[in-house]
C-alpha cells in the first residue's frame, strides 16, 4: 500500500508519516503529485488545503485516478467546506474544527484511521481474500490485478508501468501458451505500426521482460523470474507458473 501527501507540513505531516509506517511520502508540488500518479501505482492521496483539494478533478481524470482513495483535509468547522471537497471527488473529509485545544496527534490519528477505512470500503486494502482480482500462484507469488500490485513471500515487488503491462498480458493467457511479441507491442503501444507515432525499438519488449524477470526474485528458488517467464526465440514468451487460486471479481451492482 503506497500513498502520497501534498499540502501538509510540520507536526501534521510528521504524525501522519509516522502512523503510515513508511507507506506515505510527501511531495512538494502539484506537478510532482500528478507526475507520480501517472507513473506509479498509488493507492491513496492525502491533500491538506483548498488549493490542493481543487486538484481532485485532475487526479480523477488520470487513467488510474478513479481507483485512488483521496482524503481531503479542509481544517474548517464549516460543513459546506466538507461538502465542497466531496463534490470535488474526495472519498473522506474528516469532520473536525480548529480550537485552542487542538490535539495534533489525536486528529492525525483520526485522519489516518479514516483513510484506512476508506481504503477498505473501496476494496483496495491488500491482504484480504475479499479483494477482487487476486491471482495466487505457486511459490507464494500473488498478483493483484485491480491494484497493479505484485507480492512474493508477502513482500511487494515494485514494477514500472511497462513491466506491469507485460506481466498483465502474460497472466491473461493460459499457462504454456506462447504470447507473440506483436501482442505486447499492440497493447503497450496502441499506435504501433499505424504511422501516428514512432515505432518502438525492436528489442524493447525483450528489455521489459528481462527487467521483469530480474525483479521476480525468490529466496528459495534460483532464477525464479526465468522460471516464471520462458522465452520462445523467434516467437514470444510463455507464462510458466501454475495458478493456485483466483479470487473472483465482485459484481458491485449485485452486492
């Protein structure tokens, strides 16, 4: 679980970062925040003032922006401020006011627990079998398709968007079936071969596959990445690790 924070400073930021235990990092500008959301898999965002909260529509407009849980801190007693933030697209807006007896530690605990609750409600909190779209493979390899997360032996494997794209293509094919290079090109570069933008370098897919293999490391299995992804020279790649279970995707309308 990874989050970013913008607009909070001093003891507010310090308390939240401590409570998050390494899963929350501050950013210094809206440009940095939006760039991270475009390039990384982020689960939640905490925004700390009205200027930042106004960014929510921009966040929601990003390809993965609809899946991000957003906590908006108005620091106002006025309920209209909370309603405004919710209308912008926030998932959680803490109900608190600034007083002479304002307890920063207590309030930030409230903010953090409320954010976790919003994550659970959105079914984005990794670690529960109720989360939809989870594939469990041999050797404790877990792939969360909804959140774009990969775990081996409970440890998260950090992937780039292109590495994740390659992995997603592989796991959507049956074990042992060759996935041709063209399939990767057309999925990762939709305009490939259509003249609308430069074609990617010929071996770029192999580069992504190699870096993906390197990241799929298992302490008890030498060359685990190579075991998972086999190369069929001149043809493509094979996903080679058996699926144990797949948590079904929940139909939210029927739930």
